[in-house]
């Protein structure tokens, strides 16, 4: 049986000479390969016709982490920490997210990907958690702390996510300064951080649509994170 083709969203960048790049960390690629999928990068420079053509050939989509979503897509407070906004990426990912939700194509959203899922379906974001959520933990641990365990996530035992992870208490990293605020009507909250921040969302009536706020692709030594990627690839191969 052929391996499922998994599209992975990317970010735009530049090399040292200023030449444009399409960028994706190897950690996403390795996580998909390790779970039995075949990764395909989705550039943000394609026309809508072309990225939807590519979408039609994919078996699942992983929405990767990255910069902040533009405020033009949700009602949020402006903040000086908002950064790395990319209109081309927002347009590509929000269109792909809505299309995949409508089509029932398997979706895994990671960090920004979970935020795109919420915004695309009508939710909002904290534009800087530490200033806007009372009692918030520091959720931003950048640089070489991608494998550092920062806080637990409590998983609702009644959700599909609890079945996917096989555990109801996860230990995760944390690499974000924004987070899910008002949850889109189509989403079900499946897990929280100790400060109450939503860390897992899912779409109950979708074949497979899960968003997580941390970065499981850096924690694939944990059986729970292995099960997350394996369940996503398995759903994409059906």
C-alpha cells in the first residue's frame, strides 16, 4: 500500500543574500516519515488554483508552527509583540484549513496550526498570552529549549484526543506567545494547561481534526506523541 501523502505547510524566509526561501524544519518531516507518511511541502507562493490542485492530491495536511496570524482574520487586541505576520501564508493556510474541514480530509494542527484552525472556523486568539490571561504561565521558551518539558496538559478523558494519546496527563514543551481565546463553535476543547489556556482542540464530527498548542514533533521520544502522529497518518491512509 502506498504511503499517505501528507502536505506540510511552510514559512517564507530569506537566505543570507536576501533570496526568498520556502522553509520547513526537519523535525516535522521526520515525525511524518517516522509515523509512516510521505511528506510534501506546501509553498506559500502558489496561486489559489495551484495550491488547491496540490491539496486535491494529498491524503492529509499538517499545519506547522510559525509566526502570528494577521489581526484582519479575527477580533483581537493589537500588541507590540505581534510578529512574523505573512499575508501569503495566512491566505494559503486559512483557505486550506476551511477546505479540509469541509471535505473531511485529515488535519493535524501544531502550535500556529491549532491557532489557524480556531481562527479559520470563527474563533479568536490571545495576541500576547502573558499580558491578557490572568495568572498565565510563561509559554514562550524559544531557541534550544524545544525539547524542554515546561508544563503538563490535562486531557479530557471523554474526548477523542484522550483515545489518541492513550494518556490524560501529558508533559509538553511550550514555544508560543499567542494562544486560543474564544473557541470556534465547531471545535471541542480537549485539553488545558495548568493556567487554563486551551492546549488541545478537536472537531468531533470530522474524520480526524486535532490541534495541539505545543510542538510534539520535538517530543517523539514520548509514546503519547508517537501515537498522535501514527493516528494522524493512519487516518490519512484510510
